[in-house]
């Protein structure tokens, strides 16, 4: 996502008049990537815990998976 913006910025730089420069002021690409990684991990862990709890309470793996599939 951020890499596409950087590529587009390179294209825009080529079309600017002489003497006009675009310089990035603040690059938060690393922060965005780490945040997306954290969100993805938390969602997967939460889903796994929910399925585990359902399986434990229902006493059957198949029943727990069927009920878990209705959650989303």
C-alpha cells in the first residue's frame, strides 16, 4: 500500500517543472506495517480462542466448528 504511493510519487517527480522538489516529511510506513501485523495476529488469536472455548463447552470438535462458523 505505502509502496504504491512511493512509486506514484516517483512518477509525479518526473513531471514537475525544474526547480520544484517533493520531499517526504514524515514516513510512517514501518508503523503502518507493524500495526497491520498486530491486528492480523490479534484477530487470528481471538478466533482460535473462541473456537477452543466453544469446543470445550460443547464437548465435540465438530459441533464447536459448526457453531464457530456462524460467528462471523
